[in-house]
C-alpha cells in the first residue's frame, strides 16, 4: 500500500512539473489538466511500449494516424520501436532505420514474433570519427555517449529510395535536423512528415512552409509516458 501511495504522489509531482514546463512554453494548461486521470491510469505501473505497439507521440497525433493510415502506404521512420510495430500491424510498407544495435535486435525479434514481412528494419550505426563533419546537425548530443560520432550514414538512408517515394515519414530518432532536410526531398505530394518533439528551439523555421503546410500540432500527453511533448504533422503541397 505504501508503494502504491508513493507511486501516486510521485506521479502527481511529475505531472505538476510538466505543467510548469508547459506554462514556461506558453501552452494552454486547461487541456493538460484534464489529462490527469488518464496520466495517472497509464503510468501507475510501467508498461512495455513495444508490446503495446503505440507510437511514442501525443495522443492526438496517434488518433490522427489511426484515421490516416491505409494498407500499403509507404512509410519511412527514423527511430525504431513501438511505432514500427504500429505500422506493421496496419499492413503498411515500412522502412525503419535504427542506430542502436541492441535495440535493433529487440525490435527485430518482436517483428519476427508478429509474423508479417512488411517491415524492412535497417541497422545504421554511427561512425566514430573526431574529424568527421563538425556541423552540429550531424552530431548527436555530446552528453549521451555519442560524442565525436558521425550519423551521416544514418540520416541519408532515406535517400537510397526513388525521389518522392514515401507517403509518410516519421522523424523520432537521431540528428533530426539533417533527417528532416533529407525527408523533405523524399516525401510525395500529399504525403506527411511527422516531427516529434517539434517544440524544440532548433526545429523552429526548419520546414519550408512554401512547400509544406501544418495539418496537425499538439502539445500534451504522450501515451504511457511521464513527460509531455509536442508532435507536429506537415503535408507536402508541392
């Protein structure tokens, strides 16, 4: 009972911290307050997100996908995981690139267990090279164990496909600025680019709004996660 009470109070404290962050970003707090019961329900115990097969996006973004995804859509994603399972279960044609070998194998095992063959899971590990491109766009966070690692190959996997090949591209992995730049070349007219954590300062004004229009944006609850986030979805109009 003590552990349950402790967990409850810890969740309330974390929720309050997320509200403070949201207020600092100028977000409307009332919709977030209304999420508290669901936030407590989903986080009272740790969940296996991979088994749930729910993308690590805001709830509204997942609902948007539910109403958008159709069979045989061509999907590319940076960062493998629960979203890969989600797309697999919806009979899309998926190419997913992952940088971490251990996580790649975990996702690969789950995909094989599910039994379908509509996902091409690609491992593209970063290369240690202190003299590689020094542009911060191609360098991962210096504090996450990848200092002096070059993710150029990872960011360029999408370029191996025909021009404007994909119906949907999800960017939720590493070096997102460079991945986004490459993705804008590869999405077909009417296709969608999903950018997670889109409220980060470095993503501001990176999308060419002469070629894309914002069709969805939400800051709020992420399914089965302790932290709020923003997901934005852009449609190619060129």
